[in-house]
C-alpha cells in the first residue's frame, strides 16, 4: 500500500533501517521537507542522490530505493543549517516524486523484508562479526564498542544493515547493499567489502610503521652522533670516525700539496673553522666545497714540455698545410723555451675568417709542445664572474672558468685556448673583456686572484692562445696579445688540404671502404671553384661530405660498386653550380668597375656601377653604404668635377646631369674608403662613355688631390681576385711592401700593379686613352670652376 512522505535527498550518505544517524541539512527544500515532517507525524523519506554535486535533484537524480525514517530531533544552527537526528525504519521504493510547497514529496511503496534462517546463515553471521572485529581494530575511526553491539544482534537482516552502515565504502556500494533484499546475500556482500578494505588498511598500517621506524632511526643516529662528538671533545679529537676521517684526509692533503704560503695559511684556517662546525650545517658545506676547489688545483704540478724543435715542426706540418707564419712563431717560442728553460707564457691571438683552422691549430700547438689542451668558448659570455668567479658570500657561488678548467687539466702549464674572444658580450653584469686583462697580461698573471679562491694563483706558465674572427676588441686587450693573421687559403692550398685531410676524413666518417669513392684532382678543383666561395674550408668539407653520402647511397642501392667524381659528373652529385667562376664581368662595360672588399669571412669582389641621369650635378648613392663610403664617393665626385677638363669631360655636363652610383647586393651593408679609386674610374667612365677593362680589379683610397692611399686586408682581396678569375689588380703603391708576405702562387696567378695617382689608374683601367677638352671653347671656359679651385696634377699626357 503506497504512502506519501516529504523527501530528504542525501548527498554522500546512505541510511539503513534501524540506524540512528545525525545529518546536517542546508538546502532550502530539504529544510522545508523536515519542517513539514515535524508538523505532521515526523515521518520522512530518505533517498541518496546519484550525483552529490546536484543542488536541485529531480526524479532522474535520485536512486529508486530509500528508507522511511522518523525525525528524532531537530536543531537549527546560527548559520542557517539544520542538524537533525533520524532513525531509519523500513526499506521503501520511490514510486512518484512530486513538488509540494517548497519541498519534494514522494509516494513510496514499502519493500517486504525477507527472513533468512538456518545454520548457514548463522555461520555467515559469525564470520561477518569476526571480520568486523578485525576491521574495527585497523580502522581507528570506529568506536571500540561497535563490534560488541554487533555481537548482540540475532536477526541476519539487521546485522547486515548494521555492518553496512559502519564500513567505509563508496555511496554506490552502500546503495547496492541497501537494494539487496536477501539478508544472506547482503551479509556476503558486506563480508567482501570488508575484505577489500582490510587489505588497504593493512598496507596503510605498514607504511605508517615504516615511516615511524625511519624517523626513530634518524633521531637515534643524531643522538648517537652528538654523544660521539662529546666523547671526541673529551678525548681531544682522538679516534675520529665519519666526519673525522674527512678532516684527517683534508689535513693530510694540505700537508702533502705544494701549496703557496698564502694558500696553505688560507686552507689551514678554513679547516679549523670546519672542525668547530656542525657537519650538516650549510656553512660547513660551503667550506667543504671551497677546500675541494682549493686543494683540487694543480699546485706545483706541471706536464713535461717537449723541447724537440724538429719534432714540433713535423707535428705542425702533419696537422696543417700552409700557415707558415703561425708555425714559425710557435717553433721560435719553443726554441727560446728550450734555451732559457723559463718563459712567461706568450699570448698568441689567431685572427682570421671562419673555417681556416684556428681552433684545430690550438690543438696542434698543444700536441707539439706536449701540454694539456683546454678549450674555453667565450661566445656569449657576458658576466664578469664567468672569468673571475663569484665571491663566496653568494649562495651557489662558483670559481671562474679559468680556475675550473685548470682544476680539470690537472697541470699548471696547459695550453688554454680562449675561443671566439671577439664574441664576448657586455651588459649590466660587468665587462668580461676587462676581466681578461689580468689573465692575459704576462706581467700580472703570476698573481691572478679569483674572487672565489681569494688566493693568488700563478698563471705565468699557462700558454694562452686566443682565436677571433675580427679585431673588434678593446684596445687594452689587443695590446696584451700578439696578433697572428690567418687570411684564408688559395685554391691550390684548398686542393692540398682536401687531398691530405678532408677527403680521407669524410670517407672514414661515412663508412666507405678503400676504392669505393674517389674525387679526382680536377673534380676537386671544380668543386672548389663552382660550389664554394669562402676563405676557409668548412663549406668545402660539407660539399665533400655530400658527395660521399650520394656515392654511398648509389653503392648500397647496387647502382655502382665504386664512384669516381670528375668535373663531368660533378653536377650529378653536387647539384646546380652555386657560383660563377671566372672574370667578374663578361665584357668591358661603361661605368662598371670591379672593386675588392674585405669581410670577416674573407675577401669579396665588389662591383661598382654608375650611370648619368638628367639633373643638376648631384650624386645619388645606393646599396646600404656606411658613412665612410658615402664620404669616399663625395671625394671621388669632387675630384672628377675639379679635373673634368683634363679627362675630356665638359664642366657644363655637371649642370645637366646627376650621377647615380650603386653597389649591387643592396641588402649587404658596405663601408670603408678602399673603393675610392673604383668610384673615380666608374664616374669618369660613365661621363666620358669609355668602357672599363673587365679583367682589371682595383682597391685603394683616393684623396681630393687624386693620390692613392694604402688599404688593409690585401691578401684576402688578392685571394678574392684570384678566385674570381681576375688577371690584373691595381693596388696602392704604399701597399707594395706588403707583397713580401703574399704567397707565391697568388703573385704568380695575378699581375699586380702598384699605382700612386688616379691618373695612372685611369690610364690602365679604361680601354681608350682620355683626351683633354679644347680649351678655346669660350662657353666651356666660362663654366670652369674659379681660379685656384683646380687641384694640382695638371693635364693627362698620353
């Protein structure tokens, strides 16, 4: 028979029959339902929600089965919630849910309780009670008397409900127990749930006891350590163990090492501090680290330096082809050391474009001199502490790179390569280049002091070698180094280097067997000419690696047993030609001059173009030019204007024409005065209509009087001319002395003509001689500049 009750939905609890449970009610509908129940016969229907988070549940959000209950006590709390004590009565099935005035009411159908009897049920009840006792022992949340109360229950259904109410399982599982009508099955289910929970509780207990044991052990060890220390203090530190061993070891190290007087004093005082400190304190760790660094340095340890000059020369020749000037300097240094037995380490600085072998040369010097090799890259180092170390007051302080690397090398006379010294940064943290001044000064570095060490260390036996791509360095640092320039390799040198080193290296790197891959000398030369345009050999090595890869693939695919690369089949392996090799220009052109430029990656050919456009004698310049180059163009134009009659240019032409000068590859910034004579030649050529010889390249700064001034980077510029197939190069007369240092194959491959004045340049560069204008023309005379403006030099004589 159905009956209607106010409904109290339960969020995270399931109430069983005959159980008295306290509930906290906060929702308005639920409070209204309780008040309705209190006003009637105190009967209410309790049912669990499917989703505890749902604030306003409807029929779909509630389970089908719940319990009817009596409200025993109701207490309103100050915060608006209601504390209520309810007693479950009987199971009831939810039939119809309806909304009354502010609360839910339900029509429910009572569920008939089954009766379970017999020996099997009795045995099951005993098992459940025993199991519950075990569960209650492990679960501290349950009161001790609960198990005793269960012993007194004789009805199987009530026992099952009482156990289900007291075990900690999910709401869904409790609802399953509530729904199960057969008491025997319910007991079995409760037994199974307790079994699962017991397993979890036992694991929890194990973990807790293990943690407790560990804590007790730590406390015990600490207590014993403190006792041991007290005993040691009483005995005067005799018979030390543990930390005592470490202190004894450090004491022995200090006694045996050849420390300087200052370092010994420092080490002894730090060790004294360490003895009085608690071993686990932060300060003790700092002192321990400090002593490790100080005593780990190579005090008085030196590797035996080789003094065999001939052997050193052989080593250098084997590792590097050409670079004679550098090798001579190193062998000279060894000769002096062999005789004097003591030489303050020289500071060599190898300056040159990338890929010419600066870093590998450092390794060769170490091998030739018998020193340990240390390489420290300075690219991007912008903190002074990287060089000098941090002071020990900072947390996580470390010694600088110099001290760290010396400790790693294990000797006090290694070869220390400071790579990419021109890439040092500089910001608010300091200026590492200035920190290097002390390191790289042979007069000062005998007493180099790292901020971390606070003790002088002798760096005078260290051989420092620096590498840089350019001399873009502070003057004070440059002053302390001996600059050795590596300008780049000629084509013949590249062929030699590739045949001696690169091809063999790539064959080995790609796992090719002897005879499987061959690059003929002509093929190699073609590779250098058409696929690389660089000062060093790095791109060349990459191109050889590409050939080796393609050859290996053909061999593995079974298309060939061995591959021979010649100029004829080079394109099949290396792809389309990247560069044009040969004369800068295909034909003689008016207003186009081949200049020579220096860059950090070697020399380059630089085309200078000029044209005349209608205007009023102004000059327009394009091609991303720097201020110095723009001024150089202004100088060239002023000179040509002043000397125009001598060159057969009518002065009135400047009133009608503008000159536009352009340097191609407009995106590449260009600067410097050395294109001056090229500018003059281009302007004169475009104004006179006489073409410039295509096989001539030129370099030189020009003055307002037409004098040709010297330039820098001559070798790189001549190399670029040779690479570009130029036959004749005009250089300033004052640079003639530098030809003594230019390799013979460059001098043999080029006709080099020194020039002192622009007139000589024009005579050689233009395909036709210039003719002075007819001075009798009154109009032209009137257009000439006033007397005194024309610079010295006179007319051209042919």
